[in-house]
């Protein structure tokens, strides 16, 4: 998912994506993130697309808790020509915040967990620039109540809900 890497690492670059959030609205990450519970597979159920995600189906993100408290990252997305994968590392930079770097790319980018439900089944991720954002779920399909809650978190953080793309077949 070079798209993800570029979206996170180049927040000021107009070629990456337009801003999907009103940056005058404060953005907040969660105060306490349990990285061990956050680790595992997440399915992208909705996204603010970036140009480089063109042709990607529903992506997955696999996080592995490393001994130093950082997360190993493997992002994958299906395309018509096969699966795109990229591996990296997410280093904690504050409560619910990470700096993500990907192998082969010379830059890092912010990854803020804005919300996780109490069962760590659904998560909302954003970036301060507003040039990317995701709703992630432990299953490929998300129940309507958690999708609604996730959308409310994006709205609270200044994201334009009319531009959020729900991945086909993800809502129950």
C-alpha cells in the first residue's frame, strides 16, 4: 500500500490527496491505546481515498507488537493485477499516535488512532493534515451501530463525511 505510505508521509503534497477534514477543528487521538490489543488483522471498511489507492479493493492491515513497543506493519490491498503489499514499522509518538515508516520509502508519517471501541473490534484512524483516514474493523463486515459510531468520530474530528467511501459489502 504505497498509497497509504505516501498519504501518511507527504501530508503537505497536493499530489497525494486533498484534505478531507477541516484542519481548524482540533483532532484528537485516544488517550490510552493498548498496543497488544490493537495488534492483529484489521479490515478497511471505509476510507478517504488517496490518488495512489486507485484500483485497490478493501485493504487489510496486520500489526504485530514488537518487543520495543512499536508495531510491525503489513498493509495489503487487492487489485485487478494481484495484491499490493508494503511492510513497515509504527513507532509510538504519543497517546494513540504513531510515526509510520515503510521499507524502501525515505520518509515517515503520522498515524493517529482516533477511537477504538471497548472490544477493540472497530477503530478510526486519521492524520492531522486530513489527507487520509480509515475505518477499520476486525471482520470484513461492520455492524451498523459501530459504523455509525465510527462516522461520528470522524465528524467530531472535522472530517467531511460526504467524502468518506464505504468499501462495498462491508456494512451488515
